[in-house]
C-alpha cells in the first residue's frame, strides 16, 4: 500500500477494479510477481508502470496473507508492503486510480481494508519511536510543517514544540538556519505572512 499526506489527511492510493471479482470496488495496487523478479523490484516496477511513482521515501514489508478464501476461485498469496510518498510529490494517476483519505474509504475489494488498517497502524506505531515522519515530508521542512504531517498520520494533535524537543533529544534533527533567514527575507520584502 502507498500512503501520503494530502490536504492535511493521511491518504491511500487505490484503484477501481474494472472486472470481477469485486468489479467497481477499490483495491490496493498490486500485481503478479515476474518469474525472475524479487519482491521489491516487482513493487517498484508495478508502481512506475501503473501510477508513475518511481521513488518511495520509505518501503517496508508489512505482512503476508494466504488464507484459502481471500480470493474467489483460486489460492492467492499476497505479500503486502507499506510505501510512503513525500508530500511534495504529486504523481500522474490514470483515470481509475485515486488518493482516498484513510478515515473515509470507499467500498474496498477482497481483504484490503484489513491490510490497510494494519499498514496505517504500523505507520502510527513507528512514528512514536523512529524518524519515519520525515518520509512523509519534503526534503526540507519546518518543525511546524513536520508536526502537520505527524498530525495527519496519527489522527491527533501534535504540538510543534513537543515534537521539536523529542526529535532533538533523539538526535534526529539539526537546525539549518534556513527558516530564520527566510522569515527575515520575507519581512524585508514586505511579503504577507512574513511575521
């Protein structure tokens, strides 16, 4: 599954199935593994071919599902990955593919709602003890911006001052001085919102 913070909400990339089973329902991106292909390159190939996502800021294996009844008519084993796209990337999507807020999903095919819940839960859990929130952000950001990405992923308020203190204590951030310079330049130019 591919997650991104869009319009202040954690969103998942889904595409609408055009054929049975579950025609018209939405599903996670996926496809068959090539005969000579490893899992990670297969994911990268399929995302690049179908939705123009070439670089994920984070990719990790989430779980493998193999229940006999998860796909009608035949046995399908699926290995699910959690991928994150930074907020500044806006990939081209085909007509049958859209970003959907995780908290307001359309009708979902197969067991993908369960997989989605597991992926969102893993992300929320890892945000509490890693710097994974950086994978949701553009390459440079302010603490206030980073707090908004954390807030969207966690689903609750995150105070920038508390986040700053925690990340400094962990040694996961270092000041660049760019925000202060940018604010000073904006105030000298008279740009609105410069204070």
